[in-house]
């Protein structure tokens, strides 16, 4: 998944100097002035966001930091020196962090689930690349004749702690095309393997696995729904309209429902009324390999799609949203989530609150 998302976003990196002269909105401490409110800023490529007890935690992929903040306050580093942290969650005082696929062959600490409690050293809870190499849940060919990987083997993108008596931690591994469950002892099991997408723009397209065609599902986001069901967003090879959200039984991964029609979803959240929110990180990005128009404004890239329980859809424009979290009756999202990685503008990342008034009906 890392390679696909990176390739699609490279068009943003060719934006002109004038268009790159973007700045973050008013300081997080400013009073709310609209339906999208900045609650903190100054982040370096914020991916996942979590909350517990009124405090938020965000994984800053480029800086390798996990920062904490209260809405309206500046972020402070909680943990540092991770290799590309992508997802974060917190339960009962324990932080869970997943690190993505490393682009540096000599680097260590990628494709790992970590846990940490205040006053204690962090520990490796699970080596997710090792599990993929040993089990290969999606059954695809992993290596070519030359011994090189055909695609990302393991690229964990989101983590979500269990609810109630469930002590498992769930991981969406975008590279491995699966959702894994990790128990408190660190034992890993396969929870859900979404199918390869073979409809629409994915029909008949070559896959990195020579034995199959279609788009890899590529799980990207995890969320709990109000009925205790687990929701999983899948990128579906970034094919337009082929992204999906799966609603799963939390006990055994049985599929309870599927919502489709998204383009490259990177995160999911579910409201108290059952509304499903999906982030589309690169919606509105210029198509093709060449540079965008001279007057292209990168702040217009990205949106969050809301699907109400009756199926009605609406969307809110949020710049480059990735991680989502619904808590305390409000939707929160990361913003400018790849501004440093692809636009060369570190420190523009934010977490924003997205109110209902930000959403407009989709035709």
C-alpha cells in the first residue's frame, strides 16, 4: 500500500512555489469560527489520532513522535524515535502504536506493534512482518523469481484497542491486506482478510501477484461503531469509486455489511447515530503525471464523506485528511496529513474538529 499511496500523491509535490505558499489556519487556541475548527497544529505529517479521558494522541509519521494534547492546546511529545508511526490508540492508560513499512533497508522498528505505559519502557508487542512472512493470510505470492518482494509485505496503518472485556488489539495491515488481532501476550492471529476487488475500475487489471487480477483491498482504517461492530476502511488500489468500508462482527470477523463507492479511503469513524465517516486523503488532487495548473491550490485536496444510516451521502472539505476519530459527540480528523512528505512543508499538520455544518449533500 505504501508504494501506491506514495505514487498517487507525488503529483502534489510538483505544485508551483506560489501554490505551496499555504499556511495553517488560525492558532488552535483561537475561538471556533466555522464548521471546521483547528484544535491543535504544528504537527509533522499526522496520520492516526486517538483519544481517552479528554486527551488526544496523534502519530506524527515524519518526526517519529507520538504527541498528546487537549483541544485548544499545543501538542507535546509523549513518545519519540519511532520508525514512521502510522496508527495510535490508547486504552486504560496504555498507548498502542503501529509503525509502518520502512523505506530504509537498514532501519529497524518498522512493521511493529508497540505498547507503552507511563513510567515503563515501551515494548514490542508483535512483529507484524514476521507474522506475514510466516502465515501470508491473503495467500498472494510474496516474492518474485529474483527473490525481491512483489509489493509491500507488511505496512501497518491503523491500530484499535478492544472494547469491554475484549483485551485484543486490532491492526489494519495495508501491505499484508489483512486485519490482525493481537492478544495481551503478543500472540498474533488473522482476524479478517478482505477480498481482492474485481469490479469497476479494478476489473481485469494486473495485480502484483501474477496469479491474480484486480485491486488489492489494502485495509487503512479501524473504528468501533455504536453497536460494538468493527468497521474497516480499504483503499482498493486507489481505484476511483472502488474503496469500501466493511462492518464486522467483533468476535469472529463475519462480514455484517459493506459500503462501497469511495475513492482511496484512508480512515474511518462512526458517529453515535451510526453515520459512517470516511476520509479521502487525495480527493481533488490533479490527475496524471505532469505538474498541476499554475494556479492549483493544494489546500483544496481532500474531503471526508459521511454516509448516514439511511444511505444519504454528504461531504466536508478538509485538507488532506487521514486519521479520523469520533468522540464526545464530535468528529475529529487529521489535516495537512502529508504536507511535509509530499509538499516539503513540515509542521503544517493539524487535528481539526469537523461539525455537521461542514457537510454538504453529494448529488
